[in-house]
C-alpha cells in the first residue's frame, strides 16, 4: 500500500502537542525539523511509534523527526495543516529566479481556495446559462455573478493580505493599498477618458500634484500589487523607524500611505499593467501566428514547466488575460491536456504492473490527476520514476494540445485545477454544445493516448513485477567510494541519528576534498533544495544510496554546496555529483563527517562495509551482497 503521508503528518503534529505548540517547521534530506514552544509537551515515544518515523532527536533547539527520503512528502502535508512559518519568507542564497518564483508562489497560493471557489461559481453560471436557460437579466444570475466575480474584482485587496503574510508585514496596511487601487470612484474616473486632463505616452492620464498618473484599471489585476510588495515592506519598516513612539499609532500608517500611494499610482501600478499587457500581447501574437503549434508545444512542455515552478510566473498572466479580455487562451488548456495525460500514464502502469502496491499507487494517483487535477503523485511517484510513462505523457499532451489549438479552445472561467472536473471552464457560452464536445473529446484523447503509449513503452521489471530475486539471491553490487578521505565507522559519527543506524547501514568519510562522485551507475532520485547538502541515488536494482555531506549542514542554506546534476538525471560511476566547500563548513562550526548510507538495499540481504582507514574516490567501498 502507498504511504498515507497526510495521516502521518496529522499524527506527528498531534503528538508533538498540536499546531499551537509548533513555532516553525522545515526539513532537510531526512528529518522534519520542528521548533516547539514547549518540548516537554511532545510525546517522544508516541512520535517514534508512528509508522514511517525512524526516531526522534532534539538538537540545536529543534525537535527533529527522522523519516528518511519520504520527508518531502510528509513536510508537504504538515505545511497544509497550518501556517507554521517554515517557508514564510524567501530563503537566502537560492538565486534570483527561485526567489522571484518563490515570492509569487508564496503570495498566490493562499488565495487559491477563494479563487477556485469563486471560479467554480462562474462555471456553474456557464452551465446554467448554456443548458438550463438562465437569463443574464435575472436576479439569480446577477446575485450568483456577484458571488463569482467578487473575488476577482477585489483581488488586489486580497493579494495585499497574502503579500503581508509572506513578507511579515501589516495586513491591513497592505490591503489598504489594494483597496484604493480598486476604489469604485477612482475606477470610474480613470475609465472616463474625456474627464482626464492629461496624457502620458499617448495614454489618458490624471495628475497627482501635477505628476501624470496613467489611467489604468486595477480590478482583477495581480502584477501591480506583486511589484508593490517589496516597496510596501520597505515603506512600513521606514515609517515604523522614523515615527516617534507617542505618535506612531497614526503617524506610521499615514507615512506608509504617503509613500506607497504615489509609487503605486504613478510608477509600479502602471508598470505592472504595462508588463501584463505586453506579455498578453506577446502570447496573443504567438497564438495569432500559429495557435495550434503554440498550444501543442506548451502542452508538451507543461509537465516540466510545473516541475521547475515556472507555472507560477504564468498564473498572473492568465489572470490578466481574464481581466482584460474575459478569456484565457493558453494556460488552462495546456494544463488540461498535460494533467489528464499524467493520470492516463499512471493508469497504464497500474494495469501493466504485477506489483500490488504499485498498482494501488498508480490507480490512486491517476484518479488524482484526471479528476482533481493534482498531478504530483502521478508525476513524481510514477511517471518520472519509470521515465517511459513520462514520454507517453509528453506525446499525449502535445497531441491533445494540437487538437485544442486547431479548434482555438480557450478558458472562459477560472475553475478547479484543470482536469475532467474542470471541463465546464472551457465551454464557450456562445457555442456551448460544440466546445463541450471538443473539450470532452480532448480529455478522452489525452487519457487514452497516454494510457496506450504507456502500455507499449513501460516494461514491468523483475522487482516491480513481483518476480524479483528472493532477498539475498541478487547478484552482488560493488559501490565505489564517492569521496577521498578517511573512513570512520557510522557509530563513531557525532550525530545520534546517523550513529544509531536508523537511516540505514553505512559508514562515514571525513573528506580530504569537497568533490562527491557517483559510486555506481544510478539515477539521481533526491536533491535537497535550497540547502544542497545531500543527494539520494537509486541504483539499477532499485537499491538506494544516501550521501549526506557534513552534519547539520542544512543550516548553511546551500552556501557551501553546489550541485552538478539535476533530479531524475542518469549518472555513470565517477560522474561529479556535487562539490562542497569544506573550509566554509568548518568555519560555520559544522562537522564535515559525510555519512554514506544504504537506506534501502533492495534485493540484497547484506551490506558489506569497508574498514576504517584512508580511501580514495573511485576505489572499492561498499558491497551489496
């Protein structure tokens, strides 16, 4: 059976004293790291008894729950249970692209429940007007339309709240900036070009103390407020710093608005609108030149766009398209094709495998992708894991995108995550029967094509099929040393978790240099971002290896490490995997002991470990017998 990470997360939170006892949560390669208000309120014995938990250790002011390489999945479920503060602010040393995407994701994610709920009301309206004869002049339509539209019209206000949460600012002040941008009288004034007394760059403009203010509509907009986020944070900190204590109650918010309002109205608001319009124009140009090719290519690339997080950068563009044109021509359609293809491939693996656990996982993740549009279980748990199903996904998504592009399919509402359930978002109220038919056929095509191609390409290997050699009968597998240095027994490592063997059999190397190379032909199955301090490898026979450079080095936030491979990449023995700055690790007060562990020996019964002493990278090291 597939592990129930949600139940595991709830059990952990409950047994450490509940959400109210957790100050923050984060994770490293193997451990869920919690900061507790009162560690005595945690029941260590009960936590260790949870299925999947290997041990508990208290170190460096953290309550560390040792889980192993499933920690990412458990942490994701823990994070859903409440605002635990672990990822509230952008991490340092993660690069400009990751910082920007993290900021956008952190600000947009809290709004998704309202966005999807309101979007589904709009979907219901499409169905009622298209198939039930509901008049757009009726009071029922007007009321329901207000329920569905309210979120999007006042989106800048709601975004002000989530930006404040992300940047640890004052929610009311940030929401106030969003509020004046969508103030009805201002919207009406900006919309009346004849009443405006100025112009700028050929566009109608009002004036603020003689300074031109481009007349832009900010209802349903995203980019202006996202651009204003760092400015609002600075303005709040500055206003707080210069306001005398006895006057701060009114002086701080007044200064904040005096600074923020002109910047928003004169500079960043119009700039955000212009950027949104330029991007929309670029997409429109691509679609006008070759809509079928653009949608086909985007659909085929969408799984990888989602993997890199680049879809977060596309969501504001999609919302801008809805706000300016009433339709969204590329994101929802391409995700629709790709999401259903992910589910079809997972179903294909489930049908072909003889392994009961994998079959159950494939069915569950297939349903999640095709019905709910949640693709992570299928994408990471099945399709990327076995590679060939992902090939089927790309082919099916590209073909389906081609069909959607040829018929110029667009989204007319923002509903649930693209899937069969969200087909009504693709229905054109002016041609409901035809667009419903095309969307349904496209969804079935994506499902059937990825399913069929997976059946052809995917081969159920010996272990997956349940025909793996009995434990201890597999051919011995020799692993080379991944680093040059001094071998020490794992029990001599100054870390209780590693020394206990809870994470698997192995040894540690006190490295002489910072180069980490592949000990055998393998697939990179886990990278630790942004800390970059450890790497997980899966060997050809599904045995697993973990290389953890230094002790407690997750706290260095990646500053001492550099990866030279990407997750899912196939590597050969001797390939450079990562480098570590050993001097920087020591300067930070951390040990450089590098545990090399076998958390899962696969079909092997024994792990033969090297004796203590010197070792050179590439020399015989560990044997899985």
